[in-house]
C-alpha cells in the first residue's frame, strides 16, 4: 500500500490516485443526466444531431473535464480568490453596460472575438463564495449586528442591480437567492428574513408597475391569469402545459412529440426543454430528472457537512442551493407555477453558459470534497 501511495496510484495500482479518489458515482450521475439532455435535444431537432445536440455534447464534455480539473484546486485558492473574482466580474458587468453585445433585446454579453462571455452567469457561483468569505472573516460575535447585514446587502445588490439593467430578471433573482441563502446559513437572525419578506410583499406591486420592463410585467400578469392572452404573452406557458399534459405517465414515445416537432412549443430546446422531454417521456421522465438532481443536491449538502472550514461549509451549501434554484425555478416556470423568467434547466436546456455555470459549481464542490477527504485521512 505504501508503494502504491508513493507512486501516486490508486488501490488498483492502475488508475492514478487523484482520479481514483474522485466520487465517480456522482460524476456518473452527472454524465447520465447530461446524456439524457442530449437525447432530448436530438429529439427537439426532429432526430438530428444538429444544430443542438452535437454542440451541447461537445460543450458538456469540455466543461466536465474542466470540473474534474477544478477538483484539484486547493480550497484555500477559492477562499483567497473570492473577493478578487467578485471585483473582476463586477467590472465585467459594468463593461457589459458600456460595450456589451445586444441579442434578443438584451445586453448581456461581452464579445471577446473568440467567445461571447456572459459575466452574469459567472456571478452565480462567485456571489456564493464572496458571501461565504465575508462571513468566514466576520467575528462570530458580530453575526447578529448590523455590520453583518449591510455589507452583505451591498455585495448582493451591486451585481443584482447591474444584471437587472441588462435586463435579465431570472439571473438577478438567482444571484440574490444565492447570496440570501448564505446570509441565512451564516446565522443572520430569522426575524430579519421575515421582516424582509414582508417588506418585499409590500414593495412587489410597486416593482411590477415601476421597475420591471413591459415584457417582464406581462409575464407576471400572465402568471396570475394565464388565460387572459393565450395566443400572445401567455402562448409559451399554455403550449408548455399542453405538451406536459399530453405526455401522460409514460409519454408519447421517443421522437413522437407533436407540440415540439410541429413548432407549437416555443423555445422547446432551451427554457422549455423540460416540456419537450415530458411530452415524449411523460411523468416518469420528469421523475427521473427530479430524483437525479435530488441525489446530486443531497451529495452537495453532504460535502458541506463534511467540510472543515466555515468558508467551505457555506460555499458547498450555497452552490448546492444554486443548483436547486436552477432546477426548481425552471420546473415551476415550465409547469406554470412561476412566471417565465428565462432560467434554463441545467444539462437539459441548450446553452453553453448554463452548462459552464453548472460545471463550475460542480468542480468547486469536488474541490471541497477532495480537501475534506484528505483531512479525514490524515
């Protein structure tokens, strides 16, 4: 055994030690979900690998390799780099406002020539790490004082506000939810969250009427009354419900979906990919996804509980919550239980930025898990 350890090999004597120590069952689960996503995109293109399934598969394996590479990064790097990364991405968000590329009526991308980068996506994991770092360095006795609250609100408010200007309500909500989750887990008194929720309830009507853009306001109104404009603003959600309902328990069968193949379902390969999947795979396909993501999130919570430092515990829990918000918001949106805010379903919806963000979260979780296991072995 000593010889194997000194040679850097795993217990089998063949696989290198660093690879052998990875949680391959969880990685296998991620691969299974990703491959299922490629099947959905293949079907959404009426049985063609182009234009979506091939590109998505290429991105998936590139970013999966990146996640495995991130697992080798020491935990201390994430802690020391949290604030610098936060500052860099805030500067990039300002750059989006000044120089960003416009697509689909929104200004969300920095065109670097070889790649179109969406800084708001990178902020989702970075806000979690920045907040975790703040509460790690904050003295324990200060957690119930005002000094534990206002800096955190500033850390969340700056990027969320910049993202709202793009405008991108879904991403702004994700950034805010990730930051607020860390505040709650860090021990901020519950009464403050209750007070904040009441204040939000009072301010919501004002925000809907005076802050949101017209299309965002219409999405909220359609959510409250889906039948008011079934052929206009409410068309997406109406067709999504038809697709999901027509799938039944076991679905219509692979490549047999009519709503997506006959183009009744808009964005059936992106935000509404879940509806495309459930039309062909039915309730059982949705159940598979929920169980799969549930196991992944449960593993992430386990990583948080095993972590040795406060920063690692908060970061792992926050990143697990970010993955949960991705899934919960998209599923609720597609089923008409939440307004349409443009949040994709990780590994299922077409789009490189969502895959990249998910894999960054997954890679950091692998890094924290590796550090925890190393400490436990010692």
